[in-house]
């Protein structure tokens, strides 16, 4: 009579444990060598005051734009996007070193500020910055 072969219903886990320990050692050695990314965030406590001759663009909570050009001694006027770009380009044609600062209401969405900065960048407006209010200590 022949002996019937029985199926072996056990799993040999020793090779899996060996692989796991090798991977653990590799990760333990490699982790301290990895460089972490650093993000340099601006600090409002150290923010310099804006230049006195800067063109100030204010973005209100209702997304209306106001422009104030102290170099020309002008008042704050409500402008459309096209008027804003034309005025800034004209002012920077006369004085290329004149910066533009954007002061947005804190309730304005980040997307609206980025759209305004993108509009100015697409129209080749130079030296655009953000105006912040220094925090209280």
C-alpha cells in the first residue's frame, strides 16, 4: 500500500522574520542620514516698515481694490484690475525702483491675494511684496 501524502498546512515564518529584521536595520541606519526640509516662514515681529514711496494696493473684504501712491501725493482711490495694472506700470516706468505692497484684509481668502499677485506678475510689475501689521508683544 502506498502512503498518502498529506498537504502541509503550516507556514514557515522564519524567512519573513529575517527579511523584516533586515529592513528594520536598513531603516534605522538610513533615517538619521535623511535631511529634513526647512521652511523659512516670515516673522511679522521682525517685519521692516514699508518704503515710504511704495505704491500700496489694498484688497478689502468685498474684494474691491484701492490704490494709494504716496510718491504722487494721491489719495486712496477705488480702481479696477485693469486700471490698477496701468497705474502701476506707469508709475514704475517713471521710477523702476518703486515697490508695490499689497495689504489685504485678514478675512480675504488666500486665493484672492494670490490671484492679485499673479495678475501683477503676468503684467511684469516688479518688486511686489505683502504688507503685514507687526504683532503686539
